[in-house]
């Protein structure tokens, strides 16, 4: 066999051994140094989550006070539209009320799922059990407040989305924010007979649920019996419809903000508890490894002394 052929065979055998062999730095269990670094990382995460929980708790108290004041706007709207009749088969515009911030559990997924069910003409309640993805009505326009729900709905009903809003209600939402959204909706040119707001309803400091609020448009106000009894100019009815939409948006914004702060506080509380449990497990693992290392060193010392 020639020298060149022998070298080729040896090189191939060496490559095979290298591919089949385990890496030299492979370990069956973490070293004490790795456990120590992980403990430090988890402790830092625990400090962050506890701080975020305290901040969310403070903001929740303010958000609840704003929510109680904002609910008055929603109650006034219900009285306005109490005697207005919605036309069957009317074109509905869906407005999803969310936010731009995360780290608050599944609060954004809640309104996204409710929107898909509502657009699909599922049972009257948007919370009805519907596990399968419904067939989306291509004629229903959708507008979204907040980047989080926008990203979720973009994948499912991207063709229905006509307008999105962000940077609204970064702190406590104001009526000026709601009025700006209502003005852009009216000026967008989208045709609708009523606006269906999908938002999170505040149940308690520990729970929330998706809900809907429907605001009828200008034509529904004109056809209602209460308005027919008076002679109103067209501009008055149009202004009242836009003002009622702004009222409803403001009521849902402040309630959704309170739900967001509540969900974030609960999420950070759970994260802090999980970090505490993980720290306990890692600390026990570190102590056992350290004791084992000390025991092995003592055995080596005693064995060497006995040999002498």
C-alpha cells in the first residue's frame, strides 16, 4: 500500500473517531460555578419582578379610581341608546381595545379571541365556547387600539384591519385620547352602522373577562322614537353620535387599563413566587454539591495521609 493511500485511510479513521466521540467538555451535571451563576441570575430576576409588582400595585389603585369615574360615561351612553333600534344585518365596525405593553398574562389574547368569535357571528356572548378557529366575515372592518392585539389579529384577520392606534393610554387614559380615536374613526371613511367595542371588563382585582359594548351610529339615532319626537338638525345628530362614541371608548379604555394593571400585578406576583421556589432548589443543589466536593477532598487527604 502506498504512503498516500495509508495517510488517506488514517485521516478518514481519525475523522470518524472525532465525529462519533463525545465533546471533551461534556458534563453529566452542572458544576458549582454554573449553579452559582444561575442562582445570581434568578435572584436578579426576583428583584425585578418584585419591583414590578409593587409598581403595578400602586398604579392599580389609581387605575381603579379612574375606572369608577369613567364608568359614568358608559352608563350615560346606555341611556342614550336604550330606545334606539339597531337595523338587522347592519354593518358593524369592530374596535378592539388593548395596549402596547406586555408582561401582563393573557389579557391581550382574551380580547383577540373574543373579537374573532364576534366577527364570526358566534353565539351572542363573545365568551361562548368556540375552540375551533371560526370563519371570518370578510366584510367586517376591524380597528385595533394597542400593538399587542394588533400583532395577534394581524395573523388571523389581517385583511379586515383598516386602522390601528398605538401610544394611547401609556399612563391613565384620558378623554382627550378617546376623543382623538373617535375623530380618526369618523374621518377614516369606513362605512358602518354601529361600532362594537371589544374590551376587558374588570371583575375584581384578581380576575377579568372579555366583554362587548355596541354604540349605534348616526342613522340609528335618527330612526329612534325618542329623536323623532323632536326636530333636530343633521349636524346635531352627527355630533351626538361622535360624542357618544368617544364616551364609550373612554369608558372601555379606563376599564381595560385597570384590568391590565391588575393582570400585571398578578403575573409579577406569580413570577416572584416561581423565582423564590427556583432559588430554594438551586441553593439546595449547590449546598449538596459543595458538601460532596469537600467530602471528596477530605477523602483524598485522609487516603494520602494513610499511605504515608
